[in-house]
C-alpha cells in the first residue's frame, strides 16, 4: 500500500498529500471514509462511501473536501510551506485544516483508491465519551468560527458559517 501512496505523491510536484480509503478494523472491510465531505446543511464532516464494501468503493470516484487524517502521506516541502499542523486542533478537524491550507497554497490532494488502511475509529479517545464529544465540538467550533468561519468553500457553495464570535 505504501508504494502506491508514494508513487501518487511523486507523480506531480503540486501533489501535497495523498491518502488511502479508510476501512473499518474488521474482516468485512467496510468503508469509514473514501475522503470526507463537509455539508452545507450542517457543519460537520461526513465520510464518503461509509458502509460500502471496499471492493465496490475502490471502483467509484469520490469528490471530497479533505482526506481523513488517520492515514496520510504529506509532501515534506508542502508541509513546511504551510507551517505544519495547527496546534489549536486536537483529535478533530486537524486534517480538514491541513487540507484547506494545502489547497490554498496551490497543492492538490488525492485519494488512492487502490490502497486501503484499517482504522479502529476513536479507539484512542473513546467513541461516545465526554472527552470525545468535547474534542469534536471544540474543534468544529474552532474550524468553522475561527480560521475558516464565514468562508464559503468548495465543500458548501453559498454556505456561510454562523457568527459565533460574540460568544467566545
């Protein structure tokens, strides 16, 4: 798998990051995310192809806003150019923020459909825990009201984030 990711990253100097399809950590290999989309109706990420068997998902084309951060290969020069990860984000939205900044700097991100990685979702933070809920809400608020608040991006044509700045 790593060879496919490296090949795709090296294909073009404008390639900033590549990632595989993320599948559940079970023998069924159902998709968690073949890229992630942000929805205009509710500012929360949604894994594309979720629940689809990998063998079917790898044949489909997904239009995504960012790649899931659980497995990424990022070009070192691109990472340095955008000053790496933003320490304000922890557990959630760090991948979205990274991809938006890569795109703003002129880099392309690509999903390598021929590769997959198994991921045990939220096993570190505990799915459904208070800590997980806090981290998710905190990161989404920072993402949508901080750096990218009010931004009408490719993920949501015409969408403008609510102005929560008075509540900080």
